[in-house]
C-alpha cells in the first residue's frame, strides 16, 4: 500500500474533527424517499410542481422575499443575479470582496459567460463594510457581499456595520446582492431572525448542501419580476432540469434540523477556540469565532503539519484536517475548521489532547 492509500485508510478509520457525520448516499436517499411518501410528493417538471413551489415559498417567507427560484448551483444563481442587476442599471461592472467565491472558484464565469467586469472592494482579510464601498468612485451595477466570509475565517461585520453598508447602498441606489451560502449560521450569530439579516439586500442566494447536508441545490430570492427574469436565464443556461424532486426533498427534510443545530455549533466553536487559545504555536482566528467556521494558524510548514496529523490519527484515532494551506509567513500553515456533528461528537478535552500531541509531533 502506497503512502497516499495508507493515509486514506487512516482517515477512514479515524473520527473526524471537522464537519458533519454525513449519511451515506443510500441513507440520505432512503430518508428522502420516506419524506416524499409522507408528503405525497410527485415529480416536478421543468421547475413546476407542488412540492417544489411549496419549498420555494417556505424559504422565501423564512428570508423575507416575495419570490424564490430553486437552481442547481450557486454559481448559476449568483452570476444570473449579477447580470440582471447590472443590465437594469446599464453598468456592466459590479463590486465584490476579493475572496468572493465568484472571483476565486468559478473560472470568472461572470466575464466569460455574462460579459461582466468586477471591481474588488475592501481588504481580503476583513468583512466588506461601508467605508470600503465609499472608497469606490467608479459606477457599479451591483455590489456582492458574503455573510459570513468563508475565506476570511467565517468573519461577520458587526450588526451596525452591516446596517451602514445597507444604508449606503440604498443611498447610492446600488443593488446589494447577498452571497448567503452559509447564511444559515448567521441567525444565531446576530441573535436575529434571518429575514432581519436579509432585509435591505436586493437579492440573496442560499445553499442547501453547505451546513444543511442536502443534495446539491441553491435558491435565488428577490422581487417577483427579478425571479421571473432569473428563471429565463436559468433556462438559457441549461439549469432548468427536468426534475429537482430528489434535491428538493433532501433540502426540505434537513433544513429545520440544520437550523436547530446552529446554536450548538456556535457554542462548540467558541468552546474549542477557548480550549486551544493558550497552546504555543497554534492560533485560532478569529477568537472568539463569529460563527461555527474559523481558521487555525499553525507554526508548522504544510509538510510538518501533514506528518503530525497522521501521527495524531495513528495514536488517538482523530483526523484533525483534510488539507492545509501555506500560512501568512514562510514555515506556517492554516486550515479551516467547520464545527458540525462530527466535531460535536468529540469531547473538548479530547480535542485539546489531540492538538497538544499535534504540536508536540511537529
């Protein structure tokens, strides 16, 4: 067995520190089948169906929008939203945070597919706030912001900063679009209902596999005429699939439980960060965490980090992370922690012991 195969076997035999205890495909689909039977679900056809429309209406009410449209991916939903707002303004340039998923992970679909141009707004290590927008003097057709910012360690602006950004966008008559891929964790973080958080955003996207654990799927929300136009673009881009029934079923059956888990996830993240804060060479960021997502900065090179991770797994049976990235200075690393059901199945004392051994091995 080669080294990579041995690592995979070691990972599979270990308890995971980050993320959720995911059901197998068979388990998830069995749950979806039972939900469909209990709710008398029939196939939707090209975006029309009782269960699909009921779920769209449910999420629209939860987030405070007049209309919603289920789409196969956030990549489609967000670039469609940006295109619509920019075309309505007659300005093909939009603003976004430097670490936006639209910029880093979508091969610049906004330009290649929609002929839009992007201006990066604000620093990459902090949330986008009003002062960053004030510094932009060129005309913008829309502004995209993310709550929370994944690449910046799950940070959120303060409530006051968020309201100031909304107010400035409104004063400029600038459509404000929310990348809410992980919006589900923001209610407990702000101690406010989700519709208060989304109020003031012209449109919003949410994901149903991030933190919810459903099959792939996204929802785009906004005014009725906006959603009607988004539906047209969904068809043009090949995203109006014959049926979304399995995807919608898994999202509908898992959403309430995911929302109910958010207080425990945030409390778990705070407890873990507090327990690790004094370990030399290990820096959780931010401290305390804003959401159940945070980063761990390590005074070890990526190669050292991988070796220490494997030794912890061999000794304690805990898999601390999948991958690491180079840290801010040479010889350091960072990795993301997303607290989920797998994390919460571990005792904080076990986690502390695992990281003590990790730093000792380094």
